[in-house]
C-alpha cells in the first residue's frame, strides 16, 4: 500500500481536548514512519507542539472554531494541502471541505445539556449551529471515533442507527502526573474531598456542595476543594456557597500539575457528580495517584471507572452523602478502592488508543 498524506486538525491542541490530540500525535510518531502527516495548529499556538520525526510537519492557520474563517480560509488550506483524508479532532470543521475525513466526537454533552451563562441568545444560537453541524459531519465522515462505548451508543441512537457502521471506539486514557508534588499550604494536614475541572451545570457541582454540607455534620473536620479556572459558573457556585454560609469550601482556581498531583495524593476522595461525560481523564489520574474515587453512575463513568470507583445516582444528594460517609468511616473500603483503581487504569493506554486510530487510517488507505 502506498504512503498517504494525512492531515490532523489540531487547532484545539492547547485546550482540555488538546490532551487527546497531543497524546495521539506523540504516539503516532512512534508507530508510523511510512505515512506523511501535516498537523494543523492555530498560529498563536505554533510553539506548543514540535514534531520529532521527519514525516511529521506543522502547518499554522488563524482560522479558529466557530468563525467564518474556519468555513472559508481553513477549507482553502485543506484543498491546498491535498491530503488523502483529514482527521478532525473535533466536530467543528468547514462545510466546504468535500474530501474524505475521520471525525472524533468526544461526547454528546452539548447536544444533551445547556451551559447557559449571561449571553443566552448567543449560546443557544451556537448550540443550534453545533447540533446541525454534528448531524452533517456524522453523515459526511467515513468514520466517527468515540472515546467510549457509551458515546458510540448515544450517537447511534441520536442518529436513529443510520450510521452504525461508521462509529469506532478508541478508549482514551490518562497519565501519571510527573511533576513534583507541590503542597497547597492551606490544605496541609486537612481532610478534604477534591474535584478538578470546569463548573458547567452538567458537572453537578452544587450536588457535591450539598452532600458535603450534610456529611460535615458527622465529620466536622472535613473540607471541600474545587480546582479549575474561575469563570462564570465557578463564580456563581462560590457566591451560592457564601450565601448558604457553608464553611471550609476552597475554590483554588487554576492549579499547577504539581499542585494537582499533591491534591490527589492527599485527598480523602476524588468526587465526580457529573451528569454527562465522554471519558473523564481526572478519574484515571486520581487512580494513578492512589486516590479513592466516588463517581456518578451516569453516562460513560461506570465504563471508565470499572470496579475502581464507588458509584451513586447524581440526582440523589442522599446517595452521595452515604458514599462519602462510607468511605470516611470504612478504612477497608478506602483500601479496596485504591487497589481496584490500580488495576482499572491498566485497561487504558494512549499507545493502544493511537494504534487503534492508526488501524483506522490504514483501513482508509485500503478503501
């Protein structure tokens, strides 16, 4: 089979989704020295990733997502590059591109939920555009990659089973954090629950706050820690905590990798109450750091957490209170979750994900 020219759309490489993109192209460099790859990044992020193999090159563009430039300028770039196919790492892509493509759809959260901030009209307009775009993209893609069986099944149901043969699962993974642990001074010697990520409404963080407030009656020394960039929804949550006068809740904002590692290592539990996820990498990171996980039983989370998490109904504050209390009161359960978490993370690897993705590339080359 002849060598192919493959374009990978990495315009989100410096975002939460970017970890998937970066790990994919890092691993592809180790397994493919035959095909030629052009990795497209935004001009402002051109120094974020550097290729280490001669068959990988970086090309820049100023055409960001949800812009007219994406529809026109980015389409022109793709035609100029003349790839055998494009791997779009997000559904956002130019409708004018008529070439072959693979699209990764990370989750169905934007379809199922609304994350309304102050500009409701703008958000709902973008959601309508995204929903219509997603249907179009699925129809026009040769293959659609999803990170879990749950997302595959949800997309299949959402499209009435018309494109079942296009959906392929390549499980994502998580990494051990290699940064040196960096203590968060105000939490040294404290007992605390931990969550890291954004505060969009579907993350259900208010449920964690309510359950924590109840669990604190039996465990007055317990504290609660949120880490994530302070934007509208975190500000809203922090104001609600202050209004309810709930003590010992920490909003750390952005944290370093070293601080995140220390928090995982010293937390009594990592708590995820989300109503919708596509994979949820922090769950795997917590398990790598011997941190017990309490997780919602919604969407893909049981698929990712396996036997290594203590699950609860994310619509039930009482169930979360019971899970927190059990973990704090039962040392054997604490140790069992750590042990099972250690086993669970072995099911996932970025190398495996990249090999499975590469197999799809090779299949495209044969078709």
